[in-house]
C-alpha cells in the first residue's frame, strides 16, 4: 500500500463515520491526509513528494488507529496531533484552547487592516488570545509593534506561552490574565485591538457537533444572542484605544444579532475567504459617537 492509497482509504472511513470538519480542514480527504502524514512523521505540505511511497504494515496500522481515534472520540484532529496551522504558521494546541481558525488571521496576512495603521501604530492587543496565534501573527506581520495578549483562562495563557516561546517572541509579546479589557486596565492605550471573542448564540451552541463541543465552551458561548461579551467590549473599548485606534472584531455568522444589538454603529466589513460579513473593523471615533448617542438617549 502507498501513502496516497492509505489516505484514500482513511478518507472513505471518515466519510462513512460522518465526522464533522472545520478545525483546519473542510473535507475528509484533507483530514485523512493530515492524520496519515502526521502519523508517518511527514510534513503536512509534503504529500506530493511521498504520495507513491510504500508504507509498512506497522505504519498503516498506526495511521489507521489514529483515524479510528478521531472517529471514536470526535475530537478535532489538532487535539490528537498537538498542533495546528494558521496562515502557514504552526501552533501548539491542546484541549485547554479552541483550535485556532480565526478569520482575522487572513486580514493580518493579506494586509487588509493595514490602511488603518501607520507610523503611529505601536501597541497591539490580542484580546481573547486563546493559544496566542493572532498575537504571534501580528508580531510577525508588524515587526515594529509591541503586542499584548490577554485571556480570562489561565489554561489558555499557558498554551499561549508555549507558542510565544516557540516563535521566539518573548521580548515582544506580553501575556495578561483577566476578564475582557479589565486584563489591561492601567495600560497605555492601544492603536489596534484584535478580538475573536466568544460569540456563538445559545441555539447554535446547542446544535454544535461533538468536535466543537470538545473545545472549551468559555471560548465559544456568547449568550442568548451571542453578544454578551461584545456588548461590554464595545462599551469599554474607547477607553483602551488611542485617538486613531481601531478594533477588529470577528463575529462569525452573527451579523443579524450584531446589527440588532448595535443598529447605529458604523463599521467596515472586511473581506475574508468565508465572505464579507464575519469580520468587522470599527474606529474609536465611531465607538465614541455611538456611545455618546446612546447615553444622550438614556438621559
């Protein structure tokens, strides 16, 4: 049996088992390739090189066992391999964090955010950092900025610490523990805040497949309409943003709930591979104006 034949066999097994994807792959073949290549100790982007190589019976058995574990546990493949990739960059992952997949990573890599940045951009905050992937990508993309990565979960920050060290960025990324922006109370204002918060609404949470329920609910669940964390964030953000600062926020499929909660807030929707309605950018100026109007209406 060759590597490609083994992958095709495992792909069929995953399809037949009805597992769910979305944690780095979108289909059974790619998931099978990930698990088989990892089991064989081959680079995940090296299939073309090894596709026709023969595998031993022991190698095939090990790969088959890993795929069977994926089926039996319904855990994301990243938890089984201990690693995930985002924009081609490897990250350490385990059950203490959600598997990194934020679309904000595309906005960093594609320079979509850059028109709002400039020489003034010196301080970046990655809020709800999880395993630290966006903080690392920001530090790699913008070599002149200092990055703070904050999270409520000490377990998540322990994994983030591993990734900061893995990429040699300990001198440029600071880790802070706390609830939302309270984690950085007293810090100088930020020029850019990146945030992939818990935003999944209650009905969607109840319908998640097992692969997603294997992840920490703290990092996913956003309350009845998905906006619980975001309400506090948008209220408090102006106090943590510099005058020309901007907030980049991922909300997934929650645009209707977002617009119902913040009907007058002017935002810019950023293009991503998943469409133009999942990541938004809002300026401090727009946040201040909406907050002032809301407080005036309450008076």
